C-alpha cells in the first residue's frame, strides 16, 4: 500500500528513510500514472521497497532537487541518491528497470 507524501513530509518519509523508497511522482490528470500504479505496488512488495506517492500538482517542492519538476515519473531512491529513473511512456520498460532495484 502506497503512502501519500507531501512537501512537508518528503524529507522524513523519503530522504531520511533507512529503507529504499520507490517514489511515484504522479498527477491526477496523468492517465499512465493511474495505469502503472498497480505495477508499482507489486514491484514495491516484491522488492521490499517502501512505496510513496507525491502529487506533483500539489507538492512541487519535493521534486525540485531531483529532476524535471513538471513531468510525472517514478524514481527509486536510497536516501538522497536516485537509483534509477522511469518515465511514464514505457510501462513495461519501467517495470523492468524497477525490478533491478532493491
């Protein structure tokens, strides 16, 4: 089950977490975001990753230090280090990339 994270909780829930965290930067208007959500849930469970969701329309500060602050994407993070990056255009490729994390 994904945890909703805001700009106010991002530092504690993601950057200071001892466990690897899969961050789903999503938007309500993003169809592929909704389509890939069950895949992210499954990968997080299989790889023992904490899954968090950040609505980029409501929480823009969390994205600023990482990557493109506008485009929805999901990033596996370990502390402040990005372990990889997945854009929404290729769900199968994204799933393969995320499967290597953990």
